[in-house]
C-alpha cells in the first residue's frame, strides 16, 4: 500500500493561530482582521500586559482581577419566610441542627432560595443519615448549594 504523502506541519504556527483565534474570541474581535505581529506572535493590544514568553496565548493563566462585591447585610433566622423558619426550628428540635442559631451564611442561602425549594432542601437534609455526617453545618451548606 502506498503511504499518503506527509505534509510538514508547523506546530508552533498552528499554536500561534489557535491562540490568536482564542484571544480574538475573548476580546470579541473578528478573527479575519490582521493583527500587528512581533516575532510571529500577535502583539498585545495597547495597555495590556505582555504575554509569558514561550507560551501560546491559550495556555497562559488568565490575569486575576478581584471582583468588588458590595457587603451583604447579615441575615438571621428571623429574616426567613415563616414556613422555612418553622422547618429550621423543627430540625433543631430533632437535633439535626445544633446550636442556638443558624449561621448567617446558611440563613442567607435559605433566604435566596424560593420558599418551596428551601423547604425541599431542608427536608432532604432531615432525611439524610446523621451517622455519616462529620459536620452537620457543612453538610447542610452542601445540600443548600445543590438547590441554588
């Protein structure tokens, strides 16, 4: 059988083209436009940091920019809907939840959920086997996270 002719592949050229395409998509720029190139690699737009040497653009770590979030007011059990508040009290009475009050982050998670979903999440938590729980608060947090 005759072997198909092998075409030499410029791996670095393909990587540069793929990186340019990904960078253009990330910046919402059309790929067809010519970009200024420096050494076969597209030059960064004005005002942006130079890319790491030897790394295709697609393989570099994104620049971390912390997001500013407004501080959220603390939520307590008294801020929860009535039925959710009753369900929390019931969980406390049956020793599914320990402590005098529920942590503010858990109250906030419950308040963000629609009431019927919060009740379903609390019901699922109450039906779980407590003997497998090392940390009930963390377990409840995980159940609520699945419902959000």
